[in-house]
C-alpha cells in the first residue's frame, strides 16, 4: 500500500486498485465478491486476476488470521451468479428485466459465453 494524494492505493505488478466497492454487490457483505468482480470484469486475463487475488489474499492474511483461499472456486461462484442474473434478464420479469438496447440473441450469447466459462473451469 502507498499513500497517494491522501488516498490509500494498493499497487500490484499489473494494476492499481484505489477502491473496492460496488454497491450493486454490497449486499453480500463479503469483500471477496468485490475483488472478484474486478478480477473478472476489469482485468484482461486470468494471470492478472490471480495476481490481484494473491496480493489481496496476502494482505488479508497479514492483518488477520483469515485464509482467503484460491480464486478458482470464487470464479465459479461468480460465474453462476452472472448466469442467473442473465437468465432473469432473459425472462424480462415484469417488463423491466432486460436492457432495451440489448437484443435477446445478444443476451443469449452472453449466457452461452458464461456457460462456456464454467465448462473451461471444469464444470460440464
């Protein structure tokens, strides 16, 4: 961690994280989901994601007795979460579930990509 303009910034080899908070996911009350979202949606590849996760895990272990564990089960869990979110959007619940600028074929394409991610992680 470094102090930069009065902001606590964690600096890793491939990325910098100034804040880990996404209010959409805050209801989980588990910061691993926040870090995981950055790993999945912001970083370019699995190597970068593993680097950030390892750095986060080391920091947690340094300040607590808590072992964060490997990233892989968390990636699977977040992918399942994403799949269910997309499936609910596809149902267009109460007429407000699907983004109006996204066609159903585009949405089904996202669902298929998430499903294939699980297959690549060993879930078939």
